[in-house]
């Protein structure tokens, strides 16, 4: 449970989300002095900072969901197809960036990631996922 200072009861700071991939960053002892400055979960994420394509994928996800009934879902491939609208050879490489965009939107509190109609942790979800607008509550 978190306190007002943003720390968990064990004395560790709250986990935060990677700005590149959206996965949860767990506190590590080596980051004790600069936890406020930690933004990426790995060197790979630090090298692949969000680009204009990543922002376009986020916008495509939100746009597609806004056109659906509340509670309806989309596949990340739908957003990849909107952004890479040139055939399979252009949208398929956008699948992992689309999943990263979805995880960033989950971290921002805008959508949920589901599997078999159950909300799942985006940091650990494996296999096919669906995206839907966040339900209140």
C-alpha cells in the first residue's frame, strides 16, 4: 500500500512505467539516489525513445476505440494497419510498437489490455491481446 509520500510500506518507492515500452519499472537498490530520474526500463528502451510513429499508433488506438461502442475491443494490429497503410509488409513490423503504444496508454490510464475478456497486467501479458477503453471504477 502506498503512503502519501509515494512510497510503498516496505520503504521502497512506487514502481513507475517506462516511457518507451510502458512496462513497469521496479525499484532497484542501485537507483536509490536517482530514482526520480529513471525513465527507461533498459538500455534498449533508452535507445528506442518514442517517435512520431509511436505517437501515431497511440492516436490510432484512441481513434479506433472512440468509434466503437463502450466496452468493445480492438486488436493492436488494427492500429498498425491504420498507421502502416501500405499492405502487410508495412504494418506487420508495427505490431510490437503498437503493443508498446498500448502499454503506454494503459500507464496513462486511458485504456485497458485484456485477454479472454479479463484485464491483464500489460507488463506480463503474453500472446494475443485486445484493447478497450478503460472502464470506470
